[in-house]
C-alpha cells in the first residue's frame, strides 16, 4: 500500500470541468450516467448491489484474490476487469483494463493497459476513481492521451458474470470521462516529475496510488443533466 509520505509528494488534482466539452459529448455522458444509475436501480429493486452480484458463487472473499475467478474479459472489445480488496476506507475496488487480442492471431491476449480503478463501499456503491503505478498491475503503460482513448472505446458486450455489472462499468467510464481525463493527465505529470529523482519510479513499491478523486454518481448525473439543459437552452434546441 502507498505510504502517506509517498502520497503526499503528489500535486493536487484539478476538479473536472465541463466547459471544454461539446453539447453532444455532454449528452453522451448524461445518457451513460442514466444507464449506470439504472443498473444500480434494477439490482437494488430485488435487494442486490453491484459487488454482491459479482461475488455470487465465488466462495469466501479473500484479500488480494481476483473476483470473479479468471477475471472478466471480452475478446471482441478487449475490455477486462476484476474486483479485489486490500485497502482501508473501502470494501474493495475494480481494476479496469484494455487488453487486446495479440496480433499473431492464435487467440492469446496481449499485456493489458490499466484504464482506471473504481473504489466501492460496503453497500456496493462507487466511492471514487484512482490511478496506479505500473508495477501494481504489471500493465503495458501508455500515455494519458492513448489511455483515455482506450477508455472511450471500453465496452463489455456479454452477460458473464453479470449483465448489469458489465453494463454499469461500461457506462461509468463513459459518464466520468472528464474525471478520467484529469486523473490520467495528473498521473503522467507526476510520474514525469518523480522520474527525475527516481529512474525506477515505475517499480517503486512505495508509490502505488498516484491520484484519486471521490465520486457521487447521482450528484454527477444531476450536474450532467443540468449542463445539458443549459446548453440546449442557450442553443435553442427543443424536444431532445
């Protein structure tokens, strides 16, 4: 786990803003937020939640183990995730990746690129988003711009182990695009800064989490809907 001394080295993260996004982009994010909330709603309606749904039939919940066993992977889109626990202040977190099928076409997959981690509370609700150092997941490190483009294309188009959980993760990355943008830019900026004094920064076990931001999905959905209404009012768009 990242020491407090190491984490205090990092610069503050800018609060995500919507001013630089087009009306169309905000509309996509707002629709994704509605989708994510709907996934939570249909589970809650029958007394379930995202984490509980994912852990069904997985046996004892053990620290550091990946859930579900074998991870979740879509061989057509390259989307991948797993859930595990080893940090205080949360129940656990999802690590979300892009993992392409290898070019040589024998069905093997390449090294994943970590897109973001999603922190969850004990009630199966999202708490925050965070970025990690390369050693944490053994990823193929790509710069912020490339990683963000992979996050934009992220999709899980199957129902194992849970259709609502897969849809929720896909929608969450889409609706929180501005958060991923600032978190990934912050990650790259801090790695460049620390690399000047530590050429082995990518393998420094004292540096695990690089940046994190709290999230509140219902509140963010309301922000997106408000911004979308305001933009459409300004542009005289009616009936969409």
